[in-house]
């Protein structure tokens, strides 16, 4: 099945639409937890076993350059890719390497105001993203309580 979303993204960014680019972008849009190049290659091997890993690296480089995905570096130095390009932050679990997206408008405003006042000489801030390191714990507090009538 052709991923029309992937095709539209490539066309809107002015990139040539190729089966390899569609396949990589489809994986990025549908895999959870910010996949690495190795994760992407593993999924590609199922349907596209002849795509060289160098092609995958080149595609990912083009996607980053054209703001289709963002690079996220883990504590272990592994580069992962995030197809969500809108402003957001990350919760990173150091024990499982899991990365979750985190949105917080209040935090965004605090950071923007703080850095607007700082004014670093000879440096223009393009984006501010927070990478919060911790561990995910089992959620034992999520129980649905009925309201008393």
C-alpha cells in the first residue's frame, strides 16, 4: 500500500519521490519510540531487502536537512530519529532507552522568556528542546474512580 502521507511530505519538501524514501518515511511515521538507523534498516529488510544501508543513511540525512525528521541523541550516543518536528521535549529513560514526546506550553514560554533575556553574544537561538532523563516506572496509580453522586 502506498503511503500518501509520505508522498505528500516528500513533494511538499521538494524532494524526489522514490520507493526507498517512501519506505523509510513510512517506517518513521509508523514506528514508535524514535527509531535508530538500525531499527529502520531492520524493518526495511522485510519488504526491501536490497536497499543498501548507505542509502538509508543518505535518506535520513536528507530528511534531517529538509526538516522532515529531527535527530535525537541518546545517552549511549545512539542517534534516533523523530518525525514530530513541531516544538516538543523528550522524556528519556536511561535504563530502557525509551523516548517519549512531552508537550508543555508553560515550559516553552518559561524557556523562551529566559533565553530572550539572556542574549548570548554572537549566537542566535533557533530552537530550545529539553531532554529530561529519568526512568519510566509502572503506573500503579492509574485507577478509574467513580464520582459520588
